[in-house]
């Protein structure tokens, strides 16, 4: 039988993709049924039989029939703001928005030069700190120990990324130094820190460091943990950047040298832009991991969003509703992580045109 | 600074570990002279030309470029690299920048030119290599011959006094070789000092003042093109020429 060309319809394409043989038809029907079954049960539990309002609390908790979103209605302020004083939580909310805004703005190409991006982030962190810490402009002081919830999670993530990224670049450059002693020493430092669990690094910086540092260097526990985490981040990210650099043909640096460009110019204009381009997927990956692992600060007593969620169902009144609280916190994580990965995909498309 | 040579290499030795890659090289290139270096692969011709702007280090002897000693002093190396342009076998354009940005980057950073000035110079040279309409494209969107012409323009934007060509046509499809050679010929006609590692013997005949034949890290023979092609002296030169011109 000869084929004659006609434009494929939607049905043609579905048949070709999903029903092209008896085995494929069977697989499609089986997995299709499974997916529908899962979605149906989820919708039944989460939407149709769910209890939405805290006033109807008495309707939940008898097991089986539906989700008890009433817990979110009743406890959302604890989840979002942790131990932050109740009357001052508007400050935490605005501080949170300020960080998100700065984060979004720094994704806009217009801000991509050293001066604009640093002004933006200094302003962002200053706003955040003044609002959260208070003690000026008539704001009641709130100590770092009482910060919590989403704003603490975002603050740790942003501070670790912004401290860690320049550090990672320096580490990666030292790691590939032509002077063998510098390269090897940096290699040993990176390997050592990478071989330690993040938990133990946080613990060391929070608890052990005050005993060995001079008084003026100690600072609040929160900032020590951030520095330790940034160091950890930098070691991983340095290896990612180094991988991106190794993917560059030697001819790129040779061409820059032959044009008389200095080391700093070669690194800033030729090597790093291309290294980051090559290393974009693992870099986004590293940011995602870093965002989620902020939850580890709970071990030294900080109530970031996951720990706050844990506290929210920690009363006898709500302790049956842990699934609902975790689902809510997971949704918040998802929003940020999904935005990050979509932005990564956008960057990959944007740079595709200039790829070889 | 008075000197009658652009490049003077004396008793230069180069080792890769224990491998003796270049053996006692002596070479003077006069200002405005066009020198073609040829030889079988592995003979050290690319290594020699890469030593002239210190992309490769050398272990003994001396190299002087435009009156500046090419030693371990970084200032001297920078000085020499500013005054010599280099064109590579694989073009080595910067893929993340447009053609125009490729051409303006070094003049702005190294020569401290303004953007407008650098762009005017870049467009002048892109016109000279007959490719001004591609200025806003990226290297990946151009053919090999076009990329190599851009690479020549990029080097010229630094207003070098010497141009080094390291097998500029070896990675090109056959139909693109002539467009690159045409640009090199017109550059030679303008009096540029040129040192070319190439197998294009037609180009050597037409343009070279002197042809240098290398084998096993040594200069085996050097002569004006007429003498080199019509009356080669050394056996290795004769073998090489018969292999390369035989078809």
C-alpha cells in the first residue's frame, strides 16, 4: 500500500504515539487508568471531601473522608512566620516580599552588571534587616533567634547564594591555578569540606566556633551558620564552575591571550561567561538543593518554614493534621523551586542561539 | 627603536618534557617580509609560530619581537601580544559574542578605545574582509570561511605590526579556502609583516618572500619561493614537495 501525504490530525498523532502496537495500546490503557485512579482519589481527598475553614474543625479528624485544610486556616501565621512576635508579623511579610522582589529583579538582564546587581542586593538585604531586626525607625527590636518561617528560609537561601557564588568563583580559579601548590591546597580544602556532612558544618560554625574565635568575630549564631553554609555551597559550586571551564576549548583562552588581554579580562569576558553557560543545568540544580537544605538549620534551633510547619501541628488540637501541613509546606517549596527551574530553562533557551 | 628585523630567533630550543621539539632554531624576519613555514606534521612549525607570542614557552636561546625581548617578564609578553595578531586553525572566535563584539572587545579592554571608536574600526576591517553585513550575528551562524575572515578582522582591529597565521585554511572545506587566501593576499599587498604556517603552496609562490621548510624540529631549508619549488636542495624537501604537489 502506498502512502499519500496529508497533514496529520490530532487523532493521527495520538494513535501514532500511544496506540502504535498491541503492547503500546495495553500500556497506554493500563497507565492511563492508574493515573486517573490516583487523580480521582487525590481530588476526592483534597478537594471534594475536604474541610476548609477553622470554624468547622470538629468535622475533621475522624479519618478517611477528606483533607482537613482547616489546620492551615487556623495555623498559617505560625507556618509562615515561625516565632516572630504576632503583632509584628507584617514586618516579616514585607521583608519576605522585598527579598522575592529583589530575587525576581536580579533575573532581569538589565540588572546584569556588577554595579546594578550589587546596589540591588545591598538595598534588598538592608530593607530585610531593618524590617526584621527593628530597633530603628520606632520598630521594636526582634532578635535573630525569633526570626522564622518563610522569611528566614528565603534570607538564608539568598545570603548563602550571594556569599557562596563569588567564593565559588575564587575557589574554582585557585583550583586551576598554574602554581601547583595553590591548586593542590585548594583541591584539598574543597575535597575536605565536601566530604563533611552539611549538618556537621552547621553545627561546628554554630556551637564550636565561638570557643576559638576572638569575641568581635563571633556575631549571631544565624550569621555564623550562613557563613558555614556558604563555604559548603562554594565548594560544590566551585567544582561545577571548574567543570564548565574544562569544557572550554583551549583555543578560547589562547585567542584572548593572543589579543593581548590580561588574566582578569580573559577570566571575566571569555572564560566565566562560557563556563557558566556550560554549567547552567548543574548550577540551577545546586541552587535548588541549597534552597531545600536550608531546612537543616532547625538542628541549631531556627524555625525556618519546615520547622514552623512542624510546630503548627505540634499541639494536641491539631496533631492529626500533619499530612495537610506538610502538603502546604511542600506547595510553598514547589512554587519557589519550580520558578527556579523554569528560569533555568529560560536561560538555556536564551543562550542557545550563541552556542556552537 | 631602530632595528631591521621584526622577529629575531636565536639558538632557540623547546622541549616537551624530555622530547626535543625545536632544535636550535635561528630565524630573522624583516619588517614587511612575508615568510611561509611548511613541513610535514609533527615537524614543529606550529610550535615555532606559537612561541613567537608565548602561547608556548621555550627553554633555551632567545626570541626578540619588534625590539622587545620575549622572556619571562609578563610586561614584555603583554607588549608583544598587543603588537602581534594571530589567526588560528580553528578560528577560536568567542561563541558567546556577536561578530562585532568579537572585534571590539580587545581594542576596548587593551587599547582603551571608546565603544564608538572600536565599532568604527571593527566595521572598517569587517568591510575589508567583505563581511560587514554579518556584524550582528553570532559565530555559530557563519560558515567556516566567514568565521576565519572574521578572525582575521578581529586580529587586525588591534592594529598589529606582525600577523601570525597558524594553518588558517586547514580546517576549512575546500570551496572556502580561496576566500580566506584572498584576504591574506590583499593583506600582504598592503605591506603587513606576515608569518604563515600553511600547506597552500600556491599562496606561498604568490606571496612569500621566503619559504622555510621544517622537519623533526629543525629548519631544513630556506629559500625564495622560486628556488624552493624549482630547485630544492635537501632530500627531505624534495620528498615533501613531491608528496604535496604530486596530485
